[in-house]
C-alpha cells in the first residue's frame, strides 16, 4: 500500500517500470509450444513479407521489405513467448536483441488467416507532444490460409466500459475506456495503490469480443500491448507486455504478464456526447 503521507501528485516519485516487475506476472499464462516447428509468413499491404520459424524458445525471422518499405532486409533470432488466446489464435511477443529499443507483438489468427503486428519503439530522446514509447500497427495476412471474416481494425466497442484487472495477489488496477484516444487507469492494490492517470490508447478488434488494447504512458517512459477476451464479462482474460526504460532512463525493460478481469459497469452517453460515434 502506498504511504498515505506520499504526495500522489508528485510524478517524480512514481515507481519506475523495473520496480513494478517483481510479482506483477503472477497471473501470466504458460508459454505455448503449439507453434514449435511451424514456419509462418505474414505479408502486409506493401508486400513486406516476414517469415517466422518457431523453435521451443526462439524464433528465427527474416524480414523482406516490399515496395515503399524503407526498412532494410534483415534476418535474426530472438527469444519469444507465445500464448494461446482462443482456438487457432495466438499472441506472440519478442524483444529484438540486435535492436533493443524495439519490441514486437504478433497476433496470429490461423482460423481467419489474418494477423496484426504491433511494433513498440522507444524514441532515442523525448520529443515534445509524443510519449517516449511509440507504437505502429500493421495488419497483414498469413500466407497459405484463405482469408475469412473481417481483418483486424480499430474499434470503439470498449468505450464506456469500466473493468477491474487483477495481475497477481498483490497487484490490481481498473481501466475506464473513455474515447478512441484516451483511457483512465487507477491502481487499486499494490505498490502503486492510489496512483491514477489518463493516457493514450488504441483498441483493435481481432475477433468478436477479443481485442488488442495498447497504451502509451506519458509519466513513466513505457507502453503496453495486450490482447483481451471480453466475451464473458465476469471472466475476462488478458495477456500482455510492458516495454520501456528502467529507472536510469537508459536501459530497455521488457516483461510479459497476464490478468483476470471483470466488467464493473458501463457508461452510456446520450448520442450528442457519445465519443464512440
């Protein structure tokens, strides 16, 4: 519990990202071995093709840029974690060893053939008007699978919902989804108890009721990408990553986690004040 004498408004005293890590991952799902031995190629609208060859704990990947993609062709190996979210749906997370200021989240839907990559990048220096960690969203398709259903796309479905998240026996937060750009978080239990803020967010629908929720904090130099299954409002499940800088402001910090959630309430505004429209 936060010391009641602490000035909660003094953001210079807020816990750094690496201070949150111990125990925060208690509710993380186990690493899935379902992808071991598989080769998965994803292609985006530019024709950029990325081939992934999964082993038990590492992924060999090869980046082949398409027309108009300025990124150089690259082939590397990184450690990864995979979580089975639903039948034929996986959340994959890895942190580039050769480029430590960049982390990749890959959502693979083998049922629909659709994929979504989220690249989180720590800016070299703070920039006015920008959070220190920026995120790029790249929808793509999985080679060899006939596309069905809707492609991943931004959604306003979560707006108005208030959800409680429990990350461990110690850590609990709530989220209030305000608009396509903003959400508010409050720590209910844990070392940040009493702290709250409103930060940038992005929400993409992967399947009906399953969403990628990503946020970018302005006080602590970090960002997160999660995938959350909201189909049962009493038993919401999420898997995610936190990525940013440690207390020194120099060293990238990357760790995965999981949470159990439940819907607390839903706010419905009159049409003229509804930010989801």
